[in-house]
C-alpha cells in the first residue's frame, strides 16, 4: 500500500473544508464562543438576554438562524 501526496492533500483539504462549514459566517470568535457557552448551559438566561440586547449582530443572528 502506498500513500500519495495527492491523497494526503485531499484529506487535509477535507478537514479544513469541514471545519469551515462549522464556523458561522459574520460572527466573531467571541460571539461563537458565547453561543457555545449558552448552548451548554454556562451562560444564565438573564446574561444571555443582556448580550443579545447589547450586541445587534448576535441578536440578528440568533433571531434568524434556525439551527440553534
């Protein structure tokens, strides 16, 4: 069995392509982390509502994204 560089390159590209699909467009890393923390129960509801009130981009994303 031999491994070709083309196969390795495609596998690596597939990993990056998969990871890129997981990233929400238009959000900062902090916003993504906050969403993940809220989803896992680490952010209380009152604090989450305050974040939504003070971050219009996050609030818009949260209202329009059906995946959460």
